[in-house]
C-alpha cells in the first residue's frame, strides 16, 4: 500500500513518543487504527456496491440482447443471465404464492360455531326485551301498522 520501510516506522514511532508522551501515545495509536479500519470498511462497502451495480448493468445489457433476438439462439452468457433473472423473479414472487387456507377456514368456522352454541337464552331474551321496549315507545297507530 504505502512504501514505508522499517526505519521510517521507527522514526514515526520515536517522534510520536516525543510529541505525545508515553501516556497519550497508545490512545493515539488506537485512534489512528480505528480511522484506518473505518476507511477500510468504507472502501470495501463501496467496492462491493460497485461490483453489484456492474453485475446488474451486465444483466440488463444481456436481457436487452435476449429481447432483441426474441429469446432464440442465445449465447451461453446471455442464456445464463436470463436464467438468473428468472430465478431471482421466482424468488421474489415466492412469498406471494397462494397459501392453502383450508385449515385456517375450518378453524374460523369452528370458532364461529362455538360462539353461536355458547350464546345463552338470556341473549335471546335481551333481544326480545329490546324489541318490546321499541314497540312500547311507539304510538298506538304505529303499533297497529306493524301488527300482522
């Protein structure tokens, strides 16, 4: 990376010891090491993103070539790119496939049936009482209209 030899490193270490002193030199070395590691991680991230962008660009170009040749007589590279794109599309669509809901529907219907069975006659009486109260609040002419 840098063309620094042993004697240059020794000179930098002695100057750091003289300038910073023995108490602050280890802290400074750790700080510089953290900066170097941060720069290294950043450059690795940029490198991987650029590699991925170039791969995507290449796949896009191969797909255009395949479309222009109407997906016939494809070169092996283009055919491989198209296959990888189809695999990626299938992987993206996988979570959205239709799920077998028969077990869920039967669970819901049995839960609803259980709720109906558990309703007591007092619930029915409450409904009848509310209907009776509604009829009581109506005038005699309105009650005559609703009688069969």
